[in-house]
């Protein structure tokens, strides 16, 4: 299934700016799965399986992910995760940044030994950056702030930011075959209620 837009939110620029500055001031930690990137790639766990801020690993868990200390520093993003999405089924939420860097083509979730189509990843850029792109099979995508994209992370995909300007984003993961089939196959343009 190709990546596509599943919703759009009007971002509150002032509240977002507060969060972006707070997240930018947090030092980058070494990533567990860092072999696919070059340059500056930063991943901050806002919600994860352990609730530990330095834990950047995605894990299949029962129930919902737990907010970390990073989520407390980004109250607007924490609120978006709770209101735009269904917080009861969020498995992980990360603030990600890619600066003057590239993530080479790769596939995610393959190490989990499960049906890939049960994973449902959403991605929203938080800063406009004309030099930042994603690619998915034979398509190159330029995402705009507030657009919520379904990303087919189980298929080959890559990302790049050719500039030295920041490109922070919010990545929220779900695990549900029903959800994947229901929402992933029928693009919508809703502003709330995802998924
Ligand atoms: Fe990926």
C-alpha cells in the first residue's frame, strides 16, 4: 500500500514553536537501529513501551505506550497525540529530526517476525522545509506541516534533507491489522478522529 495523506490538522504555531525549541535543546542519543542513516538524525521518544526517555526501540506491546519525560517538555505534541489520535492504541510516538542527512532505502518492522500489514505508521512534519523529501517505491513526497501521512514503513522507503535547516516531525505508530485495512486502504481528509 502506498503512502498517502489520511488527515490534516491546523497547527497552533505559537504552541508548536515552544515544543520545537524544547525538543531542539535535548541532546541526541545513540540510536539502537542507526545503520540506515548518515548525517544528523535525531529520534526522541515521546511515548514508548517502557516510559523511559532514552529508549528509542519500537516494541510490540499490549495496550498503549507510556509518555516519557520528553512528552512533558512538549505539551502541545503530547496533546495532539491524545486528541488527534486514539491514545488507547498508540504503540509509540517519536519526535524526529533529519538535518543535512539521508536515511537510505530500508524496510521497518521486518525484525518483529509478524505480518507487516498489521503495522500502521503516521508521519507529520512540523516545520516547512523545501529541501526535505521522503520517497516510497517510485514516488518522491514533499510533506507540508499539519498533513498526516500514512507511511508504508514495511515497504522500501527513504528520506533526505539536503539543507542544514531543521525538519522536525511527529511519527506515531499503531499496530492493528483491522486499522491498517480500514484506514490505510481508503484515504480520507479528516481533521480529527485518527484512527
Ligand atoms: Fe523507516
